């Protein structure tokens, strides 16, 4: 199997396993599937080969670049929402 095919298979497996969204609760840690997905996206070529050889997804470790990436993703997502609420009172 070519490297491109392996990547496609693994990315499809990840998306199928985790779904297309991650729910981040305000009183909870980051979801393990999200951490594992970020680790997968940050793999080097050698790390990817090792993961494919083992036949397992990356472990969900919350350290280093994974946390920085998660923080950046969350900040960008939050920036898409309005920061103020406008209330209009309509009187008859």
C-alpha cells in the first residue's frame, strides 16, 4: 500500500472513530479523541510509519505542541462567535 493510501486509510479511520466534531465541556479536560486526532495530524513521516506498523491510533497525551495546537484551535473557533449580545426591547 502506498504512503498516500495509508494516510487516507488512517485519516478515514480517525474521522470515523471520532466523528467530525469534538465536544469540549467547560468543566472538563479536552476530550481524548481530540488530543489523539491532533497528535495524528502532527506526526512526522517516521512517526506515521511507526503508528501504521503498530496498527494503532496515537495515544491521547496532553503535552507540548498538542496543547498549543488545541488552544489555537479553540481560540480560532471562539473568535467566530459574536462577543456581545444585542438586546432590543420592542414596545407596543
